[in-house]
C-alpha cells in the first residue's frame, strides 16, 4: 500500500479546521459553566471586583477573566481555642464555638478568618478584665452580649455572628493558683 493512500484518509483542509474550532467552542463552554450546590452561593469577581452574586444552580463566567468562589448560605460553626491571662495574671484557656453566617457574600473575602480573629480578640479582652473567680459569671455575659457587639464589627465584612458558646474553661492548677483562690475566699468572708 503506498504511503500517500494512508495519509489521505484523514481530515484535511477546511474540515479539519471546523473540527478543531468546534472542539475549541465546546471547551470554552465547559470552562464557562460552574455548578453551585443548593447550600451555597457563588461570588463572581472580574479582576478582583465583584460582578455578581449568584444562587444555587449553573453560573456562567468568562474563562480566564472571572473568578468564582462559593460561600455557604447556612450558618457555620467555627471552633476556637483562646489562651490568655485573667485579670489576676493566671493562665486561662477557653474552648468556644462561634456560629456565624454570611449575610452579604459580596463583601466577604475571608469571612471566617476575620470573624474568628475578631471573636478571639473580644474573648481575650473579656477574660483579661475578669478575675478567675468571676470567670464563670462572665461566661454567661460573653455568650449573651458579645455576639451583638461582634456583629456590629463583622457587618462591614458581610458576616453576622449568631451565637458564641464557651464550651470549656481550663486553667493549670498550681500551688500559686490555690493560694490566690484561697486569698480571694478569705477576703470574701
């Protein structure tokens, strides 16, 4: 069989270009469509600026220009561990859970990182103003009052803090700590 017969059986000329162009169009269409789950929203950014916020379903974007990030629509639980000193200088470790939701996806670039840092800072200040003996009473205040105060700050980032739950308060019991607690008890009597 001559070599010219083997090479002439494939697509050549305009037919080849049409197939390549068709495959290119299909590839661009597949790259343009993203699927967003029912419990998420998509934020479409073009060159860093928010173009639109889309709900669940199919989201169209310009490949190479638009960036699509998804954010949850439902409240999210963030675990936190805060190590700090109480007003009387004793080490305290708080284990807490923050429940927050994204109220405005267009304004949130790193919603959970900034919210966790803000809550951690507020809890550190709260513990720093409280003695170890009064810490359990301050726990209820932190769970009731702090979410509203923190939501005022995080509203600028499109995040709403719904609840703060302090699940555990830990401290190292040393002889100095027992002495301080004993002195507080003697003063109260």
